[in-house]
């Protein structure tokens, strides 16, 4: 998707300036989220490129970047049909980038998954098939045969950047009849709601309507550090996978069950049944007790995640020292005072979580509870 220039200086100058953060992440570069009561919260990027298709770095660099970002899983997804560097780097084996990346990862904790990008014009568009066994048989003249081959190998396939303006001039994600038929046959199971620098409300609507797994990816072609201004507190878009174990098999099972959230620009996007437990695990309410002999209670919310949470108080209680909005930095705690009107032994505070999206324009509500120290 991105225009790749081989002269590094020219490429650097051509980068868009990202107004991604007005703050730096307190937790550093590594992307971290707490596990929920039921699942591990695994950080994954399922869409990347190297020089073995239209990227500008060697596959080992992708592994190094993933280590620096603290990712749990990385999928190598080179274009099958689009090979602009083939004269310079001839490789009849479409598995070559995966082989290099997997060897680089070695015995580390990073899981490297084999994948490919089926690269077609509409009505099929682009799609990633991951957890495949061999990329070469996916290189078919007929797009239907490519999808069928991926399914026969046990792959999980998701639609890429359905809002891409090179194929959708209005930036509106839509599904063609051919794509709907692939969904009906079980040959497409997910859709990118977040891709690189874009978020699509319409893609989220399609995910909810057709029960597609919500995916967020970097689709990185250049350097992660430059594209997402990591040094200034940025982060790559990822998919958080709620898996029972940290294995390829468990990650695939979670994708097939739709247990995911996309993380992009400090925003979490996912189905409420999966994203709300993550919010509950991320925001921890505690109380230091009442102030003197008053009914004004001092409480603290600690954020143990990498997301910068913005919440609006919708409780029965009003705050004593601020308005109804709280901004809670990653890996920080915010203390404030609540007017409870009577002295209590416990408290429950309800918030609309404004940086979490469960449907276009819809933000979930979370209830945080704490025992009050006497």
C-alpha cells in the first residue's frame, strides 16, 4: 500500500507527519496489556512486508522491530502476485521471507507465522492468509483457487484495507458479492478495521454484521520507527488476541472465535464481550479512605495497560475536585475525590470509556469497584 522509495533520504522526507500523540507513553516502547481473568492478551501484527515483495527492509529487521515492540506474534505476509523487487532479489520460493524471519527469531519468545497476501483488483481485493503451510500453491491464476488453497491448508484469511482509496475512492469499506460468497463458504473469517494510518467505521460495521474477526495491522513497508514515530511515543497498530495459551494453535483458535481487539492511536476497537474484560483488567480502583470526618472520599485509578484511557463519570456520585472527565496515562495512577454523601465501606464507580469503540460511535461502560479503607 505504501509508496516505497529506495533512496533513504527521499523516503524519509516523503513520510507524513503524524499527529499521533500529544504525550509520550509512560511505559516505554514495549506494547503491554494485562491478561484478563479468562485469556492471555497477546500482542500481534498480522500484516507486514519486506524486500521479498514491496517492502524496503530485510525480513530479519521485521523480527528485530517486533522484539523491540515486545510483540508476541508476527505474521510474514508478502504479496504473492506483486513482486516489484523480483529482478534484484529473485526468489521462486514464496516462503523465503518467512524462512529468514523464522530463523532470525530462533528460540526467542516471538512466534513467527507463515502467511501471504493475495493481491487482486476488485471484486476480490487484497487479503491475508495466515497459518498456511506453503505459500507457493496460493499463487494461482484464478483468485477463487487461491482462497480455496489457503482454506485447504487450514489457513485463516482476512480482508485487507477494505477502505483503501486506491480501490475505494471514497474511503468507504464495502463487500463485493464475490467476497460475501467467500465469507459464506468460510474462506474469509476476518477484516481489517485498522490498517496502517487508517481506521474504518464501515469496516467495523461489516465485522459486526457478518461476524468477522476484528483485525488491526501495521501493513508496514518501511521502518516501524519512522512510520509511527516511536521515539515520540507512537506505537504500531496491532491486534490484541485473547488466547488460552501462547501458541500458534491457540492464537488461530482465538482468531477463528473472534476474540480480538484492534489497538490504534491509543484506541481499542473490539466486540464488547472481549474488549470490556481488558478494560476491567487495565483500570484498577482503590481507595485511601475518607478525608478527615467528611463524606468526601479519596480514590485512585491505576492504569496497568499501554493505552491512554479517557473516561467519563456516569456514576451516581459527583467528583469534588474536577469535572466528569478523567485522562489516565499508561502505567500511571490518577487520584481524585468523590462526594459519597454518606460514609460507605465500598464503592462502585461507572464510566463511559471514550477511547474504546465497540460499534461506530458506541463506547462501552465499565464499573470499577473498591473496598474503602476505614
